[in-house]
């Protein structure tokens, strides 16, 4: 599944960068995240997240790694998680640029692959639920950074 979007945040590019590359701060806004552990500061972390797609619920434990960092312009992260009978792979990238009135424009993309029983059971629910969770995430991020 391919996702993408653009978000304008009323803060400097450096402030947006610092927030979005800090796993603990991001986890405050990521729906379903139960815990985050930094494995290698600034590079690798581990998380546990509970995801619900309609009546289908799964708890994923996974690892994420920043594979490219070009502060404060671009970051690319890959993640892999497992849940009983299912797995997920994510490759996501963000591009930051100066927006109007000292704001920051963030363009983002994500490729999400879900395998196993969750993929077959929740296939038709995935797109709308993912869109809803993405909107919640970015609304929270904007509120926290712009505060």
C-alpha cells in the first residue's frame, strides 16, 4: 500500500526535524504505540504497537532504523514488525522544505506491506483505517510542535 501527503507545520525546519527524528516524541502521537526503546541513539529503535483494523486487532513488536539522514532536510526509515501470524514492512521518507511565514512544509511517503492473516482478514479495511490514523498522527504532531 502506498501512502503520501504534505503537511505544513508552523515551526522552523530545525524544530520539525528534531521532533520527527526523536522516537520518544513521535511515539506520543503515533496511534497504538505502547512502548519505545532506543537501541542505537539517532539510528535504531524498537517499538510495540497495537493496531486495530475493524474487528481485527494485532499487537506488533518491531524494529526501525533510520537508513538515511540529511539533517534538516530528509530522512528515510525502514521498519519491520511481527504480530502473531502476521508481519509488516514499512519504508517511509520525509522531505522538509521552507514554507511560507517561517513555516516548514513536509512531504512524506510510505510503502506499507502487510503479510499473513492480518492482510487477508483486514484487506478492505486497511486503506480507510490507515488514512484515519495518519490524519490523527499529523494533527497531534502539528499541535505538539506548534505549541
